C-alpha cells in the first residue's frame, strides 16, 4: 500500500538523532519534543501528524495522532504509539521508561503561542528551552544521503529547464505557461508542495515572469515578485501575455522526496537588447567569483559583500537584487527540505560556511519597466568552493 522506496534509511535517522542528542547533552537539556512537521520528518522519516520525544537518555518515542499505521510503515523509530490526545504525552513518556524532563526543548521559532502555553501546562515545573536554532544548524549540513536526493532533484530541474524553450510561445499568458511548466515538473515527479519556515510566507512552485512584470516587487523576501493572479496571492505569474524580445524568467524549484533544487533561467522569443545580454554576463561573472570565495570558514555576510562590490565594479550596483527601497540585501540562501534554510548570504551575517551546506545562489539584476536577468543555481559547499548541482547552461536562451 505504501511506497517504501523513498523511506529515510534507519542509519540516517539514527545518525541525525545521535547528533541532536549530543547537542542536548552539551546544553544540559534533558529532552526535546519535536512538533514542527518538517523537523518531525527530518528526525522520524514520516510526515504524519504527531510529536517526537527525544530524551538524552533513552530511545525516541513517536506519538502519532494521524495516521499511526502509515507512520509505522514510513518510520524506523521503534517506539511508535497512537496519541488520541496531547494530554497523554506525559503518561506515554513515563510508560516508555522515561522520567519527566527538568528541561525540555521546543521549536519556539514556529510554535504558536497557544500551543506553547498548552505544553507549558503539560510539563508543569519543566524549564522550556528553544531548540530551533540547533535544529536548523544541524539540518543546514547535508549528509551524503540528502545530497544524493538533491542531485536527483537538480537533474529533474535541468530537464524542466530544457523543456521550456521547446514549448514557450508568443501570446501565451504567464499563468498558462506556468501551468504547462508545472505539469511537466509534476510528470517528472515533482512532489507539488514547496515548504518555507518563515511565518506568513508561501509559494507555489516558483515564479514565471515576463518583461516588466519581472521587475514588479512583492511582499516576499525575494528580488523578484510579479503581480500574481490577484491581490489574494500578490506574487508570481499573471494574466500578462508573453511577447517577443523580452526576458522571460523561469525561477522554479523542483522538489523531490522532500528536498528542493532552486533554479532560475532566462529565455526570450527573439533577440534581447544588448544591455540585457551584457547584464546577464555580469551576473554569471558574479556567480563565478562567489563560487570560489564561498569556502568553509568564510562568513556568509562576507560573501554578500563581495558579490555587491563586484556588481558595483561592473556598473550594476543600482539594480542588484532589487531597486531602491525594494532591494533585498542577500545573494543566496540555504536550501533543503525548506526554501529558507541556513545559511543566508546576507549583509551582516557572521554565520560561517561548512562543507556539506547547500545554497541557492541567485545574483539578479532588476530593471523597472523592462524586466529581470540573472541566474540561480543550487550548490553544495566543498573544501574548494561551491559545486553546482544544476548543469543546464547559464546563458540566456534565445528562441
């Protein structure tokens, strides 16, 4: 009934839990209760509704509201029990041979306040600690297993990029073209859901924007926005029709078995003005420099500073990652199970890169009333710099 081909291996889950237990022990936290769904999947291998209790001393307990049978089919956690009410969590912990924790870790970056108060009542007298940073730092460094999935996502993303120029046509709306691209991605195995951690942010596959709409900003923390189908979504593709001699940006994410590859390519029906072709070359050059600079031990903010300095040197400082007050002050972001993972290649960030981190690097130039050019590829941090997982050519594709 369930497809076990994609189950996270037991050895992978054991390694993740051991590493996290080491952090808990080092910080004098007796246990953690994992509630956020992506973190739950990361540590248990199942996305079913529930809670994962990880004690420093003892085995993890996965308590599932719905669906318990499916959780048992998907997860290698040994202690998986049905949870008919969160009120039974302390009882289940004791029944499984664990004492009540004196200190308990919760994901306070995303836990709703009402739920926080409820868990404070359940664990009365327990000191609650925030473990969200520790989880995000651990998730930022990918294992060989995770990198294997992301490489496959990149291969499929490249296939979508190669499909676009064969099907892009004059007069089609951005929305219709987006639907065709998304259908092709779905056919190739895209899971259909793009996950973000930042409160209030959401995205469907990505952005397909043409000409002037590519330069329309939105509420998203992104250099591009687009007008969207209506104010109810306020970003992404619109009813605008695609015309000749304008840049068509396809900034799409391919999500395979949970993991995301983020990629942007620029297409055009007919030749583009030379100024846009030159601008694209400039952004490819910025990408080349960053790939060399972004080595383990380098602060993520320093990488942004280098990108900005090079862009200014090339004469495009006023257009880099937005215009005026709408400019975003980053040039890349970590990516994995969520779009917005650590590290952020952003102004002022002191966070040091580590080998195995995965980064969506996206130097782009915004030209109001004209459009956007630039590039985005998903990379892995290696001892000598960034290795691109995407292989599709970076140049503008003229059709």
